[in-house]
C-alpha cells in the first residue's frame, strides 16, 4: 500500500458528523456517537466492477491511526480484508487486494474504526459487481467440525480444504487428553464436505475434540467440538463431561452473573489457607451457548494443568467473545464492558443479549463470591483476595480487574502485552481515562481510586523478545482505547510492544511505586513457553502464605508388585521453595484411606528426605497417593508370597535411578512444550 497517495479531493467537503455524501457513491457514514473525539475521517467509495480479487477506494483520509475493514454489508458479513492505516495517510484511487475473493456481486462496506475497535470513525458502502470471468481461486487451508452425536468409532468433519499437502490430526482436547485419535495425510487441493472419518480408537462417551490441519508441521487451521455417543450434545449435562474435581457452575442472574464458570477443587490433605486462582476466558468467537461451553471447558482444562501443582482452587469465568465482538470488548474488560448502563447493543446477539454483557467486572466479582461460598465446606479456608493469571487479552482482563477491584486481588501474572493501565489521572497535561489511567475512575466505579491497595498487588509482567509485530500489523498498536485516548496512549508508551511499551511500562510502574517484576524471554514470540509457565508458578507460589504452597514434592515406591506381609517403602524428597523455614505435613493414602501422616521441617531453600513404610495383608491392586498425588503410574499389585518376585534387587535399583532422574528434572525446570 502506498504511504501517501496524491489527492485531487478536498477533505473539508466531508462531514465530521453523521451524514450522507451522494454524487454517485454510497453513503459516507460518520456516526457522531461513535466518534466522540471528533476524529476527521473521509472516504469515497464508488460502485464498481472487478474480478472479485480487489476493490478500488477512490479516496480515503484518517486523521488518527485506524483499522480499515472491507466486508460484505449484508448476509454473512464476511470480512474480505483488514488493514491498518496510520494517522495522516491519504489514499487516492488505491487498489486494495483482498485476502478472500468476493464470490459474487454484492454490497460491500468499508469501515474505518479505531485500531482496537469500540466504535466507528466513518465508512462507506458500494455495490461491487463481479464480472464472472475469473476462475475461482483455490480456497485457504481450513477445517471445521460441528458438535455432533456419533457411534464412537468415527466422526464427521463438516468442511476441509487444502492448498498444500499436509496432515489432518484429530485429538482429544479434554481434561485427560489421550493420544491422537487419528492422523491422515492430505494431498494439496483436497476438499471435503461432511466427510466420515474413522478413528483409530473409540471415543469416550463424551469428549472434546480438536481437529487440526497442519502444513509443514505448523497448525494452519483448527476447530473444536463436543462429540458424544448416544446423547445429542445439546442435551448433555455440562458436569457429565467434567472429571472429578471440576464443577460447571451455570449462570445465576440473581447471584449477579449471566454466564457460567468452572470451579476446580484440588485433591489436598493439609488444612491450610489457600487463595482462589482466577482466570478469564480468552477464546475465539462463540456462536451460541454450546460453543461457549466447549470454549470454557477446554480452556479450563489447559488453565488448570498450568497451575495444578500450586494445589489451589481455580475459577475460570466464562464470558463470551460474540461473533460481533471483533474488538474483544468483553474478554479484555474494555470501557464498554465495565461502564454502568453503557450501550453495548452493537456486539449483542440472540444468544448473548446486551443486558448480559454489562459490567463484566462486577459479574466476575459475583462469581468469585459465589465460588467462595461453594468452597466453604472444604477442609481449608480461602483467602480474602484472589490470585489471577492471563496472557494477551487475558492479561488485560487480570490487569483491569486488579485496577477496578484492588480489594479483591492480591497477585497477578500478565504476559503478551507491552502496556498496562497506569494509576495516574494525567500525564504531561493529558487527562488519562480508563483503560489508560484513572481520571474517570470514580464515575466508572462509584468509588475513589485506592492507590495504596493497587500498589500492594504483586505483579509479574512478562513478554517474549520476539513478540513485536511489524509496523502496520494489527498487533503493532495493541492498546484498546481509541480516538484521543488512543493517541495519548501511543504518545506515552510508543507503538512497538517490546522496544517501546514494555520498558516504558516498567519505568512508569517503578515511578508509581508498584510492586512489580518484569522479565523478557529470548526467542519467544506471542505465546507462552515452558520457562514462562514455570516462572509464573514460582511467582505465585512465592506470594502464597499457605503452607502447602511452599513445597515441591517428588516420591517413588520400592515395588510395583509385592507379596502379602512384605513392606513396601515410599521415599520422597521435599523441597522448600520460599525464603522461610516451614513444616510440610504429608499423608500417605491407600485407595483413599489415610494410613500414615508425618511432619517434616525444611529450611528455606533446602530439601529434606522423608519415608513411609506399609505392609499389605490381602491380595489386590492398590493406589498409593501422598497429599493427593499418585505414586507410580499403575496400582501396586499385591500377591501371595509364592507368586512374588524377589525383593528390591535390580528392580528397586532401577526405580531409585528413575526417581533421581525425575527429581533432577523437577529441579531444572520444564521443557518448552
């Protein structure tokens, strides 16, 4: 695209408020309510004939940085191209190549809006006539699967198309993932519609499936669905697809929340205080409540796996990204999603009505209160303030919850975003409104901003060194506010995520007295690595007062098969992970029954050994657990003395070596998987 096109038109002829320009073009739309900062935008887009692979914009000017979206004005509202235009750029008779071809003659809209959405600066529409002379180009690499009922040995893939050769991978996205159900080699140019695919192993009664199209080992398209055997997906009880320890809590409007959440209870023994660990849903668009269920449950599975070793209860809030919420107003807690009585009709749908998308932060607080009530009968108490974690849009969710409700939040880890909210009302003469600053905080919340509580929140802010989009890319700007607020944000933080925003945020947080740690990770883009996840867990563990959270355990057993009357030994290593001496209380359970409890005092940063011994008096298979963690991959087999193999010998020696290797792995960190 050209940076500055020559222009023969006068921008002053275009209206700054809602109006219509005729003269052979479609309407030039400038909704005054959506353009509160009076950003000057003008566009001229005529009816035209093309081969469908491009459109011509006669003229376009935007005073502020903007995203230009070219889309079908009716019907499916398909988006044909998105591009970022820097403020001050003028286009003249610009040919715009489309990412997706226009298949037939139709009314096309061009919307000029803030880079992060939330309104419209202006727009136009015109009829694009497709001449029909072009050949249909090959479709993109894509795959789609619908929620479905199946006999359990095969599933139906609704759509698949490939430009290049690759593989179709079908795997479990559930809480206890299995190996791949199947993997199929694909030739370039393949197209499927409602294709029956046989599986290499049968499905469970209910399972969440990922279908992934890979090209050169990289995932190019992925979809997920709830697949059931014998019961239509829409009739499945949500808790029937959750394993032990998880609870699907439905929406409860009377309790203050319009959407469901998932509550996870850890299998723990120690009666020590624990924080509730909270995350938001960072998902693709969801069309209806069943889509939302699948997105919530599959996200909960991965979220809990990342923090399971902390042994804390977890709550994942199930707020949707509606098909109309391209700017991600809800899941990132944008102004529209938290301001009282804000008009949010533009992103509402029949499944997700406008009244249910109001004040998402207050709904989250109601969920937290509800989760605490449900945890009241657990053997441990729940702390008053929660821990939160989030990446990308999820980082905005956690950061903004900490700003709006600092009395509810004690510790957050946030990544994949260079700039965060500032505890400032103004900066160099500029008023800073939410979500850049707190100038309108009292109007927004009805409370004065408590900067002391905000400063007390423990923060771990992290970013990949390679997470810096090129100028012009959608992610380059990455700040939610638009108009004047957006320009101020760019003036404060800069544009590039790594080289400008991250160090600027660090400096401003230090000046504000925030309790925050910042870390950049080499060789990592817009994703979370194993090292990041390890550091996130360590950060939260070090900011927990609960005794259980100060230790890392590793245990092994002396036998997999043993005779009645012979002792089996469970040996373990207990590492104190924080900077204080603490006592670890350990309980050995066999088939859920407590058989022995021991206490071990461990100095700060040190490791202590511990041991349990038990003798079985009857045959059978027995599962051994210490503080809820299984010891060994399979149950211990107890047999008559005449059937037993020799005692420790080589088997025990190998077990000891394996245990030592496992401990070494635990201490050196996780691989980047």
